[in-house]
C-alpha cells in the first residue's frame, strides 16, 4: 500500500476550499458540526473526523456541501500528488489540457499510468465530474488494490468495463454500494469521496481493544447504527442474515455455488453490497453495542460470542418471530425439519465464496 501520510498531506491541495478548521477533539462528541450534514447521516462521524484531522475541509459559512461533485482534474491531482504512479504508456496529450494548465502534469501522469485516456475527440474534459466507475479505476490502479471476492453489483456485471476495479473496491471494503447497486455512472460527491478516502486510510488499521467494537469493513451495508439501536426487528433480521452462514433451507451439505432447478444457485442471492455480515466476533461485538439489554437478542449474541452454536436452528426461528410480526400467522409455515445446519465443508465454502480467503482465515482462527 502506498504512503498514506503523503496522501493525507496533499488532499487539501487538490480539492479543499477555504475553511475554518478546528483542532481535533479528544472527546467523541462532534464539535461545531457542518450545518448540512445531518446526525442521521451514516457518514456523520466520518465526515467530521476527516475534517478534525485536517484531511478535508468545508466552506466558510459552515457547510460541507456533501452533494457537490468532484471533477476529473481534481481527482487527477489528488492521486498524482499522493502516490508515485508507474509509467506504463507513452504520453498522448489531451487537446483540452494545455501545458499552461495548472493540472497538466497531474493529468499527464495518470494518462501515462493507464488510468485516463483521451476520448473520441482527444479531450480529457477536466471540469467534468468524475463518475463512480472512473473513481474505482483511479483508486484501484493508484493504490494497487487486489480483487479478493468475486461478487458483482447488479449494475456492474462481469462484462462492464469497470468490473474488476469495482470488485477491487468492494473486496477491500472501500465501497459497500447501495443495496446491491453501485451506480457506476453517477458522479462522485464530496461526501462519498470523503468516505472512500476514510476507508482507504483505515483499511489496514490494527484492531484497538479499547475502541468501540466495529463491524468488518463493507459488511452490514446500508444498515445504520441508528436503525439497529431503535428497532428490534432490524436487529433480528440483521442477526438472521449473519446466521445464514450456518443454516440453510437446502440439504446440509449443499454448497452455495451448487446449481439447483432452473440454473439457480444460492450464491445468486448474494450480490456485492449485500446486507449480510460474516459470523465473526467483530460483527457480534458490534451488534452488542445496540441490542437491548437482557433481551432474547442479547442472549443469542452472547451465546454466539462464546462459540456456542448448538442451538442455531432454534435461534433461527426466534429471530424469524422477532423480525416479522406476521411470522407464524400463516397456513403453511417453516418447521424445524425445513431448516438444516450446514456441514463444516458447506459453511467454509459459504464463507470463502462470500467473504474471500481473508474471511475463511478469520473463520478458522476464531471458531476452529
């Protein structure tokens, strides 16, 4: 991984606007929050942490303007000034970026690294917003990200030109998508730029035993802490999604990639950005932060944390009941015989398919 300290030092030069930057606070509470970043935003803490560390900035009127977009020239600048890019292609000048342009060298370096190419008219379009697909390519090449899990967002299929780059972002927890969608043609906004950057900077952080428990990067996508804390149904369904690593409506030895009727396989239910989380101690401890004390849900999490999975079929039905008020009020409902516990081989196959080799290593270290 590249030199992140240099990356931090150059970000403000590339995209910052004048702002009053406050010194970083020791306490967790946000001081002088941006006027336009709601406490209900899943990125509230990230944006203010990045500001307090002088990595990003806002406007003098106290706004962050999270929906404002990042341009292609600024994206070129922030990457080139933060990393030493390889020269893999001969220089091809862009018609709309002259040698007098302040961003000429930045654009040139990214073109020579194979990140940007002239369009059909020979232009770079420096003031055009950079798309999420383009940003995936920029970050993947610049930071040498590797694909660790071969799951695709529904709108970035295997034949999409940005497929491998988006896979790399997802594999490393840099993007979680939007309930299975990545929206590759949308422009990158300031808030998503801040989030991508924050995740890049922290992707290799060691676990701090004294820090609040954090979910594994990229997992439980789209489920906010606020939802988990105020809604037992959301908590139950989140736990249920994690439990599917261990139980299945298919035979116990069924592998997630085995093809059933009509060419369907269970893996088809897991696009990139799915809301499931691995059955891992990090995720269990994270959920315990928000669960009601002395509740059935807390008791199940405590049991799992101790490695006790002897009652997972019972746990499944308890979670179904809590997660759906109508569950059980039907003529034909599931019974214990319809749910099976995955074999060790089937569970490990599930883990490596959905969470990659790192997930399998984590699984064996924690539970074997």
